[in-house]
C-alpha cells in the first residue's frame, strides 16, 4: 500500500509537470496522416517501409521523385501528388526527428 | 518497468469502478491542478479509438478521456471479408483495448449511451450513470435501415439472412452459411444505393467468396445485384479480376434495387425486376448515422448523416459535439472507410486539444484515404486519395492529379494490404 501511495504521488506529480500548454504542430498533424500505413510516428511493423529516423533530405527527394514520375511505385506516386512541397518538408522534418 | 505497468493496469480497472480512494484523490487533485477538460468518446471503432489515443497523447495526458463502448475488443471491418472467405479467423482481426486503457490512461466504461443532453453537456448511460463532458466525440458507425428492405429485419434476427456490415458474430455466421452451401449453389449479394459503409466492401466480398468457391466448390456461382448503375469503387480492377480470375463464376447485375426478401423461399425482391432465388443471400440495406447521433438530432443531412465543420468535425447542430467516421455527411469523394475515420479522428483530436486550451485550431487540416481490396488470396488492388481543407469553400477537396487506383491485380499490394491492417491497428489502438 505504501508503495502504491508513493507511486501514486509520483504519477500525480508527473501529470502536473506535463500539463503545460501542449501544441499540436503542423508537422505532427501532417505526419500523422502517414501513420495508418507507415505505422505510428513512422515506425512500421510490417512490409510497408518505416519513415522514422530517415533523413529529411532523403524523404523530400523520394517524394519529389514520386511527384515527377522519376521514381515508380504502386500507391506513393498518387499520394505524393496530394501534398504541397512545403507540407512534404514539414513531414520529412518530423520523421527525421523520430527514433527508428 | 513491469511492476509500473501492472500498477497502471490496476489503476485503470479500479479507477473505472471507483474503488480506489488513494487514486481518486490523485485524480481530483490532478484534475483541479492540471486537467484541462473532460472528453467523453462514444464508440471505439477506428474513429473513437484513434481520437481517444491522440487526445491523450497530444495533450500530454492533460485532458481526461472516457470511452463508452459496449464491445469487449475491437473487431476490424476491413479484412473481415477474408474471414468470410475462410482465409483468416475472427481472432486475426480482433485487437484488445488494453493498450488504450493501460498505456494511454483512457478511462473505459463498457456500456452504451441512452441519451445525450447537449445543453447540459451530459451523457446518460444504459448502466444508469451520467457523465459530464466538456467535449463529446461521437463515432457510432452506421445504423442499418431495415425499413428499406421488407422482411429483412425478421430474416436477419432469425439468422436466416445475414448482412455482416459490422464485423463480429455475423461475419462468422456468413462464413458458416457459405461453407454449408453445396457445390453448384448460388451466393447472391446486394449492394445498396450509395453512400454506404466501405464502397468496395460488397464487391471485395463477392470476389473473395468466388475465390473460396474456385478452390472448394468450383461449380458454384456468385451474383451481385447492385442498386447503383455501376461498381462504386475500383471498377475496372474488379471487372478485370472477375473476368481474368473467375471466368463464368461472377455475374454483375447493375440497376437492381432490392426492396424485399422472402426468407422462406430464399428470394430477393426488386423494385422493378422479377424476383430471384439463391442458396445464400447476403443483403446489405441502406444505412444512416448511428442511432445515438439520430436520437440527438445530429443527423441533419437528409435525416441520414451528420453535417460537421470539417476543420474540427464539430457538429453543425450542437456545439462541443464532434462526429467522426461513417456517420458524417462526407465531403466530395470522401469514402466512408475505417482509414478515413482514423484520419477524421486525428483532425478532431488536434482541434479538441487546441479548443480546450483556447488556442487557434489548425487552419489547413489534411486527410487521406488508402483502401486495399483483396481480389484473390494472393492479389490486391487499391484506391487512394488526398483531401486538403479549402478554407473558402469550408470543405475538403481532393487535389487534382493526385490519388488513383492500382495499375493491375498486384501481388506486392497484397503484402501492403496486410501491412496496412497491422499498422493502422497499432496506430488506432496501441
């Protein structure tokens, strides 16, 4: 019980400390549109490639190639064309900062 | 780490039934000191589960989230046609709610909602409890319009004619009917007028039942009676699959709207055409927003679907109620899909966090849809679209030149379809 109470107060303290003004950034919101297929925060558990931990430049370049048709694919050439270059840059920055 | 996790698990369970004085002490202290608001979420399918997770995550756990859900576990509608065809089990498409409760600290109430008072911001549950909310998220899925097909309600309740548009016991029951059907029998499926849940779903089901017949009952046939004038999704690809993989097995009949069934004779009755008999009937009726959305007066579009502000998914009728998933009036070319419900939920979650913190909401939300259909046990096809919010028109619009369907019937896309399912389940539920 004592241990439980101790843990409880630690958790409460953590709850209070974490509560300062969260902001959902445009990067977070845009990157989250990719999670359904590429896994939460870009960490895939299956045949679709992970994006977490890739360099921002490589993601931007890959998406640009999908857009122009230089790179072929099944679904990504169609999806890449739906995002602006500025949005792709924000998405790429977010995934480059995630742990693979 | 293990003991902390165990402890958290205990906290979630005990907290839910209100028997932990030490913990409720913490909760109330935390609430007054730090909690920024209370969100109640009704329904834990693709929309509700995702909203619960992301409101917790994106608020750094500073917003309390309580989910009201009658089911014991999440059962996926996407992939359920593979269960009907015998290639997967119900277990394969079932995911526990434990991570939402234990890892994300979501309060969980296994019940249903009786009524909502939008003015008082309260929700009355079937178990007698009343919950107070600052924001309410409704993701109740679809209600089947039994009135649209005479005789269907009784035939469905007796288990004779199945619908199977909500994954679970009916998925298995339809599987058993198809298994019991003799070789040389006929399976007939009907497609309701659009819009309905999962535009490619009925066609995928017909195709996979044919895949099962091809292996086990090669003299059998599949009939698709469509109330619409054409296949509603991935049309050229389904037609290619039917011609190339199942020649002579699948017959597609457009412009046939089913209006009645005679279960004792296994008969479909149409608006204008002659009745048809088949060994197994799978009748999919018209649909509308989930019952609780209608009861609350939220289904303001044709008395069927809920109009929302697409920037926040807040109801057009009542403030502080956000509606997600299949229940909403869709923006142009936006399908009613699990993938889309997950994307609605993320836009709504970000908006709810911002609104509860008196911050401006994201002016440019983006949602996208990816939908794979299996056309055999080895090959799949897809449709994809990207929808950008247009502030002037106040709706989501697809980006010209983006989106599209597969180039052909693809083996690699069957692997992607499987990966999609596992990743979206992780994204929505873990």
